[in-house]
C-alpha cells in the first residue's frame, strides 16, 4: 500500500513538474510571439505611414498636373482661337490678292511676252534670257545663258507671233493663277521654223503654243519669267489634207 502511495505521489509530482515546465515554455512562446507580432505591427505601421506619405505626395502631384493640364487646355484654346483669327486674315488677304489679280492690267505682261518672242526672233538672246528669273525652268531644265543661246541658234531658224485673222492681233491669253501670289500664266501662239538638223524635243516645226509663267519682281519692278513650256498645235485631219493637196497642186504646176 505504501508503495502504491509513493508511486501515485511520484506520478503527481512528475505531472505537476511537467505541467509547470509546459506552462513556462508556453509563456515564453507567447512572449516571443507577442514581440514578433509587435515588430510586425510596427513594421506594417511604418509601411502604412510611408504609403500614406507617398499617397499624399502623389495626390499633390496629381492636383498640380491637373492644374497644368487645365492651364495647357486654356492655352490650346487660346492658340486655336488665334489660329482661326490668323486663318481668317490669311483668307481675306488671299481673296484681296485674287481680286487684284482678276482686275490686273494684262497689257504689261503681254508686252513682256511679245518682247521675249521678238528678242528671240531678232537673235537678241541675251535680252530674251534677262527677262527670266535666276531660277527659271526652260522645258523642265535650268539653263545658263550659253545653253539658252545654243539651243535657239542650233535648232530654231525663225519664230514669229501668229496673228488672228479676225482682229489681226497676236493670239495670246493671260490667265491669273488662283493662288495668293502674283503668278500669271501667258499662253501665246507662235510659228516655228526649225533648222535642218534641229532636235524637236522642245519646240516643234509649225505652230506651237508657248506657256510662260510670269511673276512680279518687286525689286526690279517688272514681270519676270519663271517657267517656259510648249506644245505643238494639232491640226485637224481635214486641214492637213487640204495642205497636202495644195502642195501637190503647186508641185504639178
């Protein structure tokens, strides 16, 4: 019986010892866990504070950018209004120039065109060339005075203005371009006789239509030629037959 009591008592003591040891271990674990949780809470608090500060900074930047965007939108609106005003002014100026061109006196331009043709006819090539601008295009090319002279000397025997049978005046037409400048096209009919070894790349034998693009030079206070081009006049087949018949009749005579 005493042995049983001793065993029971020993077991109770061991149980109490184990229980106390467990409680001490559990208490230490709880303390460690609490400290760990507190550290996590502190870290999360710092992160939250940093995020709050970053959020505040970004919010301020967003407000500043919104203000800048609004200011830029106002500036764009002002520029668009200014651009519309400028467009209206440009359109008014363009219309004013077009009205001037519509009522411009064509005689000075005609005179320059006549003088250009007559200078070439008289072999006064220097005078004819000086009526063109420095950037003048002759049949799509930029010619020097020597090239200009050589072409007409080597290829053109004679060039004359064609006169209308109705009013005995040269056939010429002045066409203002519908552009806000002082460019005018002059269309003039000429009779061309080529030399025997002529290259008819530009002017053809017979009747040609020459187009001269003029612009007004304020410095020189005169009209100058900016472009020269031409095309042959296609005759109706009936007229060609008549011409051929005339030639045959003259040959038979």
